[in-house]
C-alpha cells in the first residue's frame, strides 16, 4: 500500500516538473529565435528572405519536438490514471476487509480524500483508462481472506495426518503377518488322477506285490520294499502306534533319504497330538535341513498359536532366521521395533 502510494506521488510530481520544464524550454527557444531574427536583420539588411526560411525551419523543428513531448506527456498521464485506479481499488479493498473484521459496514465508494490534479489534455493524444485494475483489485480482496499462517498450518496438519495413516497401515500389515492363522489342512494330500495315467491305488498295489515278492526271497528288513510296505500301511497303523514308535520310524526314513515321508508322518502325529515337543523339534529340524521356507513358516505360525514350549520356540526362531533373515515372524519384539523405527 505504501509502495503504491509513494510511486503514485513520485509519478505525479515528475509529470508536473516535466510539463513546467517543457513550457520554459519553449519560451526560451521562442525568445532565442526572436533575438536571432532581430540581430540578423540589423547586421544583414538585405537578407530578410533567408532569415524567414530559417525561422520557418526552426518553427517546424519546434512543432515536431512539441508533438513528441505531447505524446510523452499523454503516456505519462495514462500511467498516472492507471496508478490512480489501482490505488483506489486497493484502498477500497482495505476498507472492506477492515469493515468485515470489525463487524461494521462503512461505504467504500467515498474515496475522494486524495486530490489528484487533472492531467493536461492535448488534441493529439486521447487517454483511455485501463479497466484491468478492477479485476486485480477483486483478486486481491479474495486472496486477502486467506492468511499465510493459516495455509501453512493446514498444510502441516495434512502432512502429519498422512504420516500417521502410513504408520498405521504399516503396523497393520506387520500384525497380519505375525498373527496369520494357517488354515491349511496338514493331513495327507491326495493328487488328482490324471488322464492316461494309472491311479495311485493301482500303483500302490503293484508296489505291495513287488515288496511281498522281495520279502519272500529273504530281503533285508530295512531295504526299499520294507519302506514301501510301511508307507502304505502307515495310515491304518498310526492310531495303534505310540509316539516313540513314530519318532523311530521318522528317523529310519531319514536314514533311507525319505524326508517327504518323514514330514508327512510328523504332520499327522502333530495333528492328533499337539503336545509332542520332540515331534515339533524333529519336524522343524527336517524342514530346516531341507530348506523348505514356506512349509517352515506355516508350521511356525501353527506352533506360535499353541503358546507352549518357549525353549523350542527359540530354536525355531533361530532356524527360521537362518532361512529367512528378513521375516518378522522369527524376530523378537525388540528386533521388530528396531527394524520398524530404523526404516
């Protein structure tokens, strides 16, 4: 506001000084021409015709200069009129804002406190005031309702809200991975019978027949035929076997390089007897040696739901961490907090 007012005052003063200087300059040139004419007429009495031509040329030059100065003064008057309109718009906007904040209503049309001298009009220049100042004043009035501090506070609040929302989503995702429940049935899976292939029951019957033939020929009890017979009849014999017998069979299968059968036997045992600590340990040990990450993770979630055997859970965490170092399930609470805040 002060900047516009000072610019307006300096422009008005500059225009008045320029007009005064132009008038004095024209008077000085007129006097000089008249004196030169008188002197030339007195010194050269026979040269009246040449002096008149020179006088006409000088008058022509002065008229051109006068037109240029008139155009400059017209442009200056136009600039003064534009500044005056902008000043009045800004002043009316400030009065309107003050009236809104104070609750009063003062008329904003009375803006004639500053007396501005009427600009000098020349025939060759027409002053057309610019109407763009009204639009600029309206924009300033609209923008003044929003304070910079309020905008900054709103932006900061939105940033904090987005940060909390991101943290909440991250913790919810981690919580789901920790508390997910494995709903997979750990019982024996059956492969579908494909076309153009013999059924599993038919193949099993052939294996039993071959095993019986080898057993009739005095085959050793720990060979492949014995393993096939025990694998086929395991489902029917399991309810009659004790935990120690199952563990012994699992170790025998591991010696014969049959880890898949050992894993199935342990899964069936733990489905019926979840309190078998040695069964859990042996199952996780086999999965760790076989590098079965997904199966290890599923059984780890199942074991964590039991909330038993803390020492065994520590071993499971160490084995799982060796398989998947970045899995939060195998980390302690302090390690998860440290990873969360470090990321």
